[in-house]
C-alpha cells in the first residue's frame, strides 16, 4: 500500500492515502508532507496502520 507520511503538532505523525493530507484532523495540525511510504503488511504495526487507513483514510501515531 502506498501512502504519504505527514508530521503534525507535538511530534505527531500520520500516514494517509491523500497526498494533500486533506483528510487529516485539522485540530492536530498543521500538517507537513514528508515523503511517500510503501507499507508491506509486515508485522503488527504495519497491519494496524493498514487497517486504520482502510477504515478512516489515515493513521496517526507518535
């Protein structure tokens, strides 16, 4: 799965399928696009991220 990595306030990061980050929570921004990432469904963290992106369109993490 190809996604975009963004950084937000207070060291928060997010992965999203939206290259503009328009679906990221505004209250946790401002968001800055960092780079594209490819998720391979390897390990529980990536599996959880993929599930959250599938459900919400994004995944936030510290």
